[in-house]
């Protein structure tokens, strides 16, 4: 026995548990597990950031990474656009033609402004018509006393339609005073007659053609006195 072979130690008795073999770790025992340290923010290795273009390609134009989410966003946008179009169409159908006309023409909403604009347009139209009437008239002087209205029309109608010929006569004799006024249907005809007939010799006299106001815009200043014999 072992206890008989080992030297006696005072106050201690040897046993099987005190053997040298029992003090060494057994190879059959499993090794102790090492405690793993959980990675935290400060000890986590830094990762390289993805380029902005790559991130945008991965996440899509509106920040969605999932293709299903991207499709859902597109569907929602289309639905919102359709709702806005339907709303505008409903508002348009509820508006009367008069309301639409007022919307297109803001002056209709304010009757006083519309009336003022119509009055201004009417005055301007009258002024234009009056000016055209003045420009369509010419003065013819130094006429032979024996010439009649029919003679004047026969000569000056070559330049356009004549609407009126006004001749002055002596009350006592009834003879022509030697001048008249001719009104054409258009200012262009009057201007053509003025340019062509001023200084023209008619019935042995060199006639003078100009404007009734004496402005001489084309034919020079015209004297409206009676023709000399």
C-alpha cells in the first residue's frame, strides 16, 4: 500500500486525493471557455464609407433601398397627380361659362374698369375714324370758273372713289369761286391725287392741290381765296 511506503508526516495522513497525480490537471477535463468581449463603438474598426453616387444608386432617388418601397413611392406619386387632375377637372365643371370668362378676362370682374376701358376704346376708334376722314379730304384751288362739279369728278376720280365734292359759288351770279373740296373714300386715294395733281394745268390754269387745313403735308400751303381771272 502507498500509505505504508510514504514517509510518515506528523499530524497528516496521506490519502488518495493527496497523491501527486491528483494535483495535476486532467487531460480529460474540457478547457475553460474564454469570455468574448462585446465590440462597442470605440473598439469597432472603422469601415470605409461608400461613395455618394453608389449610395444614391443603392437607395434610389427618394431614399428607399428596397425596390418594393421605390415602386410604392412611384405609385403614390402617380395617385396624387391623378387626384390633383380630378380635383381641377371637378372645379372646372362647377364653374359657369361666365365665371370662366371672368377668370380669363379679369376686367370683367370689375364693371367700372371694364366700362372705362370700353369708353377709352370707343374714343380712340372715333379719333382714328375722324383722322382718316380728314386725311381723305383735299383742297383744289385756282380752278377755272366755268368748271362744274361733274368736271371735277371726271378728272379726280382717276385716283379713287370720290364720296363728296363741295364747290363754292357766288350768290349773285352763281358762278364758281374757283376752288372746291374733294373727299375720297380712303386717305391713300387723296394722297395720290394730291401728289399727281398739284400744279397740273386744267382748263388753261395751273391748279393748286393741298390739305384743307393748309398744313401743306404733301402739296404745300394752299390759299383758299378765289381764283384770279
